[in-house]
């Protein structure tokens, strides 16, 4: 088995950086889709004649499901962010510092914004569901 050249290592590291960034974006996209589907289900249920009898039984489930979706998304993003961070550090080492090493919070502004959006959506969503009667 031959050794991997520095150029090939750099290509691999850059590909992994792109992969983990895309996984972060995909995770947030999945959160939006699942939260929207849950909201649509609640709207659909709200239009039903049996809403007043059904919603109190399903409220806890809906809130728990929404929080589980949010928590799962945050965990997926965090895992991919940590992997992305490591590959960015490797890229910096491979280029002798020409590619800057990641630094907090500058290097992960997008992910921090996503976390804030998920938390805000979760708080607002739970408050909204608690207020429905």
C-alpha cells in the first residue's frame, strides 16, 4: 500500500470539510421540514370537529415530539460541527497556516445562528401549543 501524498491528503480533508458543512445544512433543513409537518398536522387536527376532545390528549405528545426534533437536530449539527472543526484544523496544518485555523465564535457563526433559531422556534412552538385549547 502506498503512502498518500500531501496533495491527496489535502483533497481528502477539503472534501470532508464540504461534506460536514453540507450535513449541517441538511440537518437544519430536516428540522424545518419536520417542524412544518408537525405544525401542519396540528392545523389539520384543529379543523376537525373533535378538536376539543382530541387536542388535550395529544398536546403532550406533540410538544415532546417537537422538542425531540429540536434536540436531535442540535445534536446532529453539533457532531458535524465538531468533525468540520477538526478537518479545518487539519487543513490549516497541511497548508502551514495559510488556511486559517478555526476560532470560536468567528468560525461557526452560521451554526450558532442555527442553534438560536432552533431554540427560539422551540420556545415559541411549545408556548403556542400550550396556549391552544
